[in-house]
């Protein structure tokens, strides 16, 4: 067997193996859950309660969420967090919004924290709708704000295409997760392999409510260009992109411009809603 033939066969084998690994082990690349014991005790400054929601779609699951309450609520924020950790850490986000006068519901995804069930894109979408329905039984739709962070922007964007709500906030979003995957694996047929494409640009094409995007220019995980491409795909819609010049993927809350933008968005929409 010639060297060239061996090289071609070897390259082909490696290529196929990479495809197999990406397809069957992509959850290990995308999701980094922290599991919590059932008796884990949460401690926060604000009033809150633990919520458990049962879901049978597309498979049996029990979704755990934290529901925080502001002293005088102006509405509620349904917050979908990033791809790592659990509510043991993400629960700290609640304080940021209750101090601004909003209740917050933060669910953990399947396999995260105290949540159980088999993870899939369809499951994430179904669980998001379950959480929305929980809030819809307690708040009018016009008082519900949907907020997505990182991987949670894909979940939030899909939910926004299916339900009524006040407005949508996306922090460090992507055009699609498929696009991000192609940037990491440019030689692989990502569109055929990825089971979590999260095509946010398609979901948001049917959304008519205001959309606010926060993104840092120095984002090393979801490039600013991906968030910008998402904004540009929504031309003609009520969308605003708030750029944090020195922000990266995980530190936007350290910048005054983020808080100025968030407070302005919440106060402006509150005024218009009233």
C-alpha cells in the first residue's frame, strides 16, 4: 500500500472518528452541569421559594427553579442561565433584578442542580414553556419579561416565538449554535451532526415585541460578530444592541454600561407598558 493511500485512509478514519465523537458526545462539549443533592439548602437575602415542575414531554422530567420576590413587584423576569453550574451559583442573579423591582424565576436545566430528566433541545424548549405556563398562572403576559444568558439565549429566543410577553433581553447571544460550532470545527459537517442547533435568528424572525441584546466586544466564547449578525438578521424589527466595549463573555455585569442599559430598558418598557 502506497504512502499516499495510507495517508488518505488514515485521514478519512480520523475524520469519521471526529464526526462520531462530535455527534455522540456533544453534550459533554456544550453542557457543564453541577448536580446538587435533594436536601441542598439555599440561602439568599431576598424572599424566595423553591419550585418543582413535572414534565412528561418529550420524556419524564422534574424541573427545579427558584422564584424570587421583590418587595414591590413591577413584573417578573423568566431567566434562562448559561451552560455551566447550577442554581447554587446562578441563584445570585436574582438579587440583581429584585433590587430593580422585579420578581425572578430561574430554572435549572435537566441534569443541573436538583432538576432531573434526559437533556435534548426539544426537552429544553418544552421545559421553558412549562416554566412560562407556571408564571402565566400568576402574572399577566404583559408583566412577563424573558431573559436569556449565553446558551440560555437559544432557549429564550425559541420561547419568545411561541408565547406572549412584554419584551426579550439576550445577554451574549449567538446567531445560531450551529454557526458557533462551525467556527470551532470548520472541516466537519456541523449542520448534519449537531443536535442543538439553536437557530435563534429563525425563532426571532416571528417575534414582534422589543428585543434588547447585550454583548461584549471582547467575548472569547460567543464572538461579538455572532451577536451582531443576529441583530442584523432582525432588521426592521424593534431591536437594540447594547455594546460593552471591554466586556467578555462572563463579566458584563462588572461594567456600568451594562447596568445603565438594563435600568434604562426596564424603566422605558415599564413606562410604555403603563
